[in-house]
C-alpha cells in the first residue's frame, strides 16, 4: 500500500500536476490578504465572502462575453 502512495506522488510530480495542498494554501493566502486579518469576525468573513462571490460572478460574465481574464 505504501508503494502505491509513493508512486501516485511520483506521477503527480512527473505530470506537473498541482498538489491539493498548494492550491488550498494559495486560496487561503489570497483570502487572508483580502480580509486583512488572521481571525476575522463572522460578520467580516461573510461580507468578504459576499464580495468574493460578486467578483467571481463578474469574471464569469466577462468570460461568457468573450473577454479573456
């Protein structure tokens, strides 16, 4: 069983696939910079998530209209 786990990581490196942890760390870092706090209040968190949702929706609209982002 250990060999298959090592082999899977090896194939991930060979195929230049992203590692889940790297993607999550990047998302966490971006969100922390956006919020500006390590431990935001629930209200601040919800307001920032709402802003993020609006930004993503705007990007989706622009992509659907043919604009490259």
